[in-house]
């Protein structure tokens, strides 16, 4: 076969059927452009760094080149799971050459594709956001699947395509012979939570995950960075459209009314809307800020066969944000988003009422709830080890740094309640947090106005 030269076209065949013709064309063209940029027969050694990240075997001998490249794909979005917040579909795949049996397959990659909305290419924005985040990663770089290439939509197809290679083939694939991988079911933290190994490996996975993220959260400052912020404004994005006459908050106002208390589940609670208004009127407080992942939920933590975590999806990564967002969102996922729907109400109420860090973990008598509480405790202990510990007023400091953010995130997530595994748990969690906070807010406001909790 004639040796390829610079300018020669590469064609990639896609091994996946469930795609529209437009999406297929976009991914095949983007895949061909990617291989064109790293093929040693075309580019020589000029791009060896990218080649080693995507397809290391191509750089091991100058005679290796692609002959009949195929892209094998598996959807990372599972049945019944909505698209990510970027509106993109997520796949995992790898390259294999059907015409070169001596050539080992590429490393697995996260492949995302999505359309441009409101003039914004969110996949390109994700790539830019990841570049900022990457600057703060000094250890464990291999555990972050950072995007390195984004091909924009064109007149021929309306999809952008983003590529994020894993650093090792052992994350989502298994080698079955030297020239072949088997792309198995992608295991992530959600898969672990729903399986029998949650109690065995869940704690270790969360500890490793937050250990990786600590360098981002501290942003290069061993003591962390404290910034004076108004809590409601810091978390306004989670609560977007809650007050619009046609917004999602109106259904909850109809349920809970407009008084200071609300009746639900046969119990009287503090009305979450009343508590939300009180938080909106709080003065600014000192918050621990840094770089955040911004969308840390179980589907964005991919697991290797040995339960090592690999982080994906950086579309919501931001700098100089309250780091509690990476903890509160995951706690909400553990409390209700992914909690099985068959948990009896009596256990849901006990779990929803376990809120204060000083409270002992409740004796639930229910294996799933007990396992979830153990994982929630890991999330909270990881956050507490990250933030500064004041010698006085530690309880009030914890309310500012964590309990109010948890309430704001949980309240905001009610707009998507139909997507959750346990809708009753979501409702109970928000009501319990509102009642818990309502009893402390007068003291907290006085503390903040006195300047003791506002110093950055």
C-alpha cells in the first residue's frame, strides 16, 4: 500500500448504529481530522505529545500508520438518563485499525457532540474552561479526562464534537488480544451506588475523588482562599427562574403556600420560600473559594476495574467560586437524586432529618439508607478538612459554609424533580433543611452583622 503523505485524506468508519445521519457525519469527519493530525506517516514527529495521549502505538515505530481506522462507540448516557446540562450527548470510544493487526488500539476517549444554542458553542466553552482548570492540577493528572480537541459545527453538519482521552486503557476497556479491546459497560459512581459493592468501595472512591479535587479547591493556597460573598447571589444560578410567574417555583408555592410554615407529609415545617427570603437578606459572609468542577455528580466519576476515579465533563468548571458547590451537589445526589424509590417513608424522614455535622448518624435500620449516610459523612468530612476551622462560633461558621449552600442547591434541584429516583426524599430534604435553618437564621444574621462571620 502506498505510504501516506501530508495532505492525504483519512476516512474513519463508525461502529455504532444509533445516530442520526447528521451526527454520524460530524463524528466521522471530526475523527478523521483527529487522526489526520496525529498520523506519523503524515505529520512525522511534530505532534508526538498529542499522539501519545490518543494513540500511543502510532508513535512506537515510524512504519506504523492507519490503514482502515474504525471508531468503536458506546453511549455513556444510559437509558432514561437525560442529557447533560450542556445539552450534549456523551459517548465513550476508541480507535482500532481493522487493516493493521499489529497496531494496538487507541486509548479510550470521552466523545461529546452537541449543537450550537443561542449562538453559544458549549463544547468549545467546555474546552476553554478545562484549560483553566488544568493549570491547577499538579498531582493525579492522569485521573482527569481533559478535553484537548473540539471541532466546531459547519454548514455541512450542525454538531460540534469534543474529544477527551483517558490516560490509560484500563478505565473503560479490557484488552482481549494485542490488537483488540473490548469496550465494556462503562462503570461510574452511579453504577457503584446501585450495586452491591457500594458499602465496600464507595467510601474509598469518594475519598480519592475529593483528594484529587483538593488542589483545585485550594487554588495553590495551602490555607485556602476566603472571599466575602452574599450567599444567595453566589448560588443564584441554581435558583434561576424560581420567582417567575410562569417559573418552576410556582408549583411549589401552590403546595407549600405563602405563610411562614407549610404542611406536608402530615407535619408542620418551616416554609422553604420563607427561609429562602431570609437567606436572600443575609449580609455577605466569608466563603472558601477556589476552582470547582461545577458538575460533580455520580455520572461524571468514571471508575476503573480497581475502583480508581477518573473525572470527566468540565462544562461547568469555574474559578473563584464557593467550593462547597462540589460537595453539596454530590450530597444531594446521594440523598435523593439517585436514592432508590423503594425506601420506606419512615427511613426517608430519619435520613432527611440528619443535617447537622454535630449530630450522630441515625440508626436507620435500612441497609441502603445506612450506606448513603456513610457516604454523605465522607462528603462532609472532606469539606470540613478543606475549609478553615475557626476557634469560636464553629457551628455558625458551618451553617454559612455548608448547610445554607446545601439548602440552596437542594431547593434549586427541585426544578428537575421528575428526573430523580426518589422524589419524596428530595421534598423531605428541602423541608428538613428549611426547618433546621429557620431556627438558627436570627442568630446567624446577628452574628454576620456583627462582623464576626464576614471577615475574609
